[in-house]
C-alpha cells in the first residue's frame, strides 16, 4: 500500500471514531510505529488531524480548512441533494458567483446542464468542473492560491468580484448560529464571501444541518443579508422562526 493510500484510510477512520492509536495503526497496516508517526505528522501539516499522546484525533473543521479532496467526499448525498435544489432556482441565462466550497462544487456540476449561464468563481475545482461545458461562460477571479489549493483569495480576487453584478451568489460556511449569524474558518475566505454577497441581487446560503448551532472563527454575515437558505433536511422550529423573521426562504 502506498503511503498516500494509508494516510487517506487513516483520515477515513477518524470520521467514525474519535481517536486513532499509533500502535494499532502499525499493526493494522504492517508498518513500524515510526512510519505511522510520520504519517500522522504529514496529516497534521495538511490539516486533517491533531496529534496527541500515542495517536491523533480529527481536526476541528470549524477552525481550519480541510483539503478539497477530503471535503468533497463528506456528506456527498446531502451535497448532491442541495445542488439539485439550487439548480431548480437558477434559470437559463443567469449570472452567478460561486465560492470555493465543496458544496458549491456540487452545485456547479448540477448547473452544468443549464444554458447560457455565466459563472464567476474563485474555486480551482469549479473551474475544472465547468471547463469545456459549452453553454457556460466561466470567469476566474484570479488572486492568490490558498495553501490548501482550494481557492483563490486576496485583493485581486475581490477586485474581480466587485467588477460584476450578478443574479445569484452561492456561498457556504462552516457554522450557522441563530445569534451570531454564519461563520467560516479564515479571514481570507470570509472576505471573498462578503464581497460575493455585495455583488449579487440574491444570496443563497447552502449548508447541511450538521453545521447548525456551530460558530467558526470569522463572521461572514448576519441573517438580514441572506435571501435563501438551502439545506438537506428540516432544520427545526427555532430556525424556521428565525428565517421567517428575516424574510428568508428555507428550502430542503
């Protein structure tokens, strides 16, 4: 087994259990404990895990950005369902902004069947997914590539976004809280999403219900800035009350 395959399996294992042990991983994969420690060190550098005495635990995804290759594999069915809902809102000929979230990536794939769309994005993955799609005009924001390789950020990216005014901004987040609004992991990502919201007539916030009642590092915005929330299942009475107070349409 290649080292990268072994590390991917360790990350998958941490999705279903709170902690892994060096000694157990060494036996499972037939390698030395020193090899496992190097694996965990590499995974910690990439943001997947936090090493602890004798093993590692999963990183808090509300504090850091996980690589897109991992984020796209999480909650796939929910993301595909939400993408289908978003596709029902967007009309042929619309202009839209898409952030660099894995949820927006699935939305872009669902929107590839539309005609005469213009999609502006800071997502490297979305640029690849829409490359060659005949009826979609794709514009890259440009900017500085984040260390995790997920998206483009910085003032150059924001300047590009501000140059356009679109029908829809499709953004995601790491946490939604009734009193603190919606939040993300880093300032650089937050600034891009804020700029996208300012450049759109309608803002769609798309997030699965696992993010409800969570607060991440930096605030993206407040509920008065959102027009539609798309999630995968009924968020509950308290959230419906909040959405009604702010005139937000909730689709699931």
